[in-house]
C-alpha cells in the first residue's frame, strides 16, 4: 500500500494529467523569435537549440528518454507498464520541435522494465525500437565519479506544476544535492544508493517536472563528452524550495542496463 501511494504521488501526471493535457501549445514568443530565449521551461529553463542534445527522445506515453544505442531508448520504469513485446510506443527524435516535419518517428518492439522494480528506486527501463535511428547516442556513467557538479536536464514536460506539455525541447542546469541533504527533504522516501538528487535547495525555481520523466540528466565527462548520470524520476511538486528533483542513479545500474540492452539485441 505504501508503495502504491508513492507511485501515485510520483506519477499521477504522467499517467493521467500529462496525457490528457498533452496539448503542444506553440507560444507566441516562438512565432516571432526563433532564437533560444529565456523563459519558462523544464521549469526555469530555456529552449534547447536544434541538434544540441541529439540523443533526446520524446516517448508517446508522455515521457522523455535518451538513445542508449541507436535502437534502444533508456527511460524510466514508471513510464512503462512492464516487460515484453510492445508495439504501442512511438519515439520521436532528431528535433527540438515535436511538430517539425523533420521529426524521426519510430515504433517500439519491446520493453524491458528494470528487474525488481516495484515503484521504489530502480526507476529505469529500456525500449527497443523497430529500426535504428541514425543519431548520436548518450553514454551512461558506470562509476560514481561524475555524481557531482552541475548537471543539464532537458525535456518536453511541464514548465510549472500542473502546466501543459511543451512543443519545444527545454533545457536547464541544476546542481548536485548530496544524499544526506536530500534525505533531509524526503526522509525514507529516498533510496540513496539508487537515486541522485539535484536542484537549488534554498531557492528552487529550476527543476524537471511532469512529462520530463525518463529523460536524461547529464554532464560533461573529463574528455568533454556528454555522459548520463541520472534519469528523471520524481520530486515533491516541481522546483519548490527545499525539494530537489530525484533522479535514478545511473552509475548504480550501469552494468544491469548494459546486460539488459545486450539481451534486447543491442
Ligand atoms: N514523475 C514525473 C514524470 O513522470 C517527473 C517528476 C519530476 N519532478 C521533479 N520535481 N523533478 O514526469
């Protein structure tokens, strides 16, 4: 029961509100101004530039994801219903504008939800695509070395609590929040070995939000390449002071993700 309640708290918007509210609303600012501009976003972000995060994927159930391989999307376990054959999901890639005629759309063939996922921690899943997408992939962190510093988040989710999904990909930067501090906010709801927190603890104002789930949290590695450290998972509201965003700790699951992907045939 406790888990059930927690799942509801985490993801009501994905299952119900986000789908119902999935109206891609072009803002008037976009019509006049194709340049990236400050404004509401993820929450507190700005437009991403076309091609800036080529690995970003929008999933038709109202989640984000990243190309782990050209034929496998890494997303959140709470974005999918279980494991097995599944041809119901459409992945949209290659564009910041979901309504662009250049969008690449590919159907799913299979879903692999994290083994042992029960609504607490382990919030990762893989989606096998019907065809490979010829775009750069995002490598995942396989040690904790990059679980610090400032992270980039991106998604087409709400720009405020209860707000609509977005037509244009939004991006923002959020600082790492250590486990002890994050437990101060969330207590026993946090699974520190499996989750990593980020956000402006004092001020709030910048965060992922409903519909960003499953998307990557990433940073530059020592060679200057993007590396994924988190998967958008949950939070208390969005961008509230005192409540950081909670992300699946990718390094914890890197070997499980690798073997699961191998099992899907890369
Ligand atoms: N569970 C939400 C989703 O399914 C993600 C919420 C992220 N919340 C946050 N405050 N960072 O889209």
